[in-house]
């Protein structure tokens, strides 16, 4: 078997690339993808008759270039910048819910949104009766401000 791989070294590089891709599926950080690209390009060099020194150079160069060029471009395209991501709490602004406990004038009540119950006050201190539909306008700590729909 060792003789087979020594005469078909390109196949070993393809196996390395496949292993990197399989492990990448579990991590998702696109780091091992760069090594898979390097291994595939090295398989081409090996299939064309390049010696072991050329294969190592090709693997190192292709992997480094992938880390510098491919990974940042893919991360930028696949992931939003951190400052544009909303946390779970900030994501409820603009959502609609149902008043689960009457919101008193200039006071507080409770609003149910997607199974969560939030302490709420009405916009401009207005009273909102129980079971009324409301929209979230803003959030101050754990208290949301709502308006009736």
C-alpha cells in the first residue's frame, strides 16, 4: 500500500484535502478550508510530476495565500459585521405582541412576545387594556415601550 501511495502521491493530497473539508464542516470557521485548497493545488502539482520539495512549497504557498485572500473574503461575505448584529433583546424592537397584564396610565404592565413576557409601559404614558395588540417602539434595560395597534 505504501508503494501505491508513493507512486500516486497526488491521491494522498486529495485525501488530506477531503479530511480538512470534513473537519471544516464541524467547525465552520473556514480555517481548514484554506488547507484543503492548498492540498488540492498540491495534488495538481504532484499529478504533474512535481517532486516532494515542489509539493511542500506549493502546499505552504497555496495555504498561506488562501488564509490571506480567500478566508477574509468568505468571512466578509458569509457573516455580517459584528456591529450590525442585534442581540436577542434588541431584536424585539418593531415586533408585535399582546398585552398580558393591563398597562396602567403612567405605569407598567406586561406584554407577551413570542413566548417571553416583558415589563412594558405605554407610549406617552397611555393606558392599554389586556389582550390588546401592541408594537414595541423602544427598550430601556428590561422595560419596553409599546404603542397600541
